[in-house]
């Protein structure tokens, strides 16, 4: 695993509709957000067809533990509506 910002042409990534990794043809940055943590039910999510890990460090689940606790005691506190 590498941060998305380090992926370059020639690298191989897992794609949701493929049986194995595919080679990256090109990379472009269309924008950036200040999101640090993403809480999902599993450990992966699909972004534009690319399978991505939700972890941003080797701490894995420990890095989101405080947010999971807050979600357990007050679920609406951390919920953000998705754009339509």
C-alpha cells in the first residue's frame, strides 16, 4: 500500500471489476480535500473503480477508534450527507 499521491504511471492497482491488478496508465490531480479519516463498515472502499484502503497509517483501526466510539454513542454527531 502507498498513499494515493505517490501512485505513478506503471504502478499496478486493484480495480473493482478486474480479477487482478492493472497497470496505471496516467495520473492527474483534479483537486484535493482535507479529509484525514473515513469511517466505513469494511476496511476498503472503491474510488472511481479503484479499490482503496481506508487506513492512512500503520495504526489502522486505532487511528479511527475515537470516531468509532463517538459513532457508537451518538451516531448523528459524525454523519455528513452525501451530495445529490
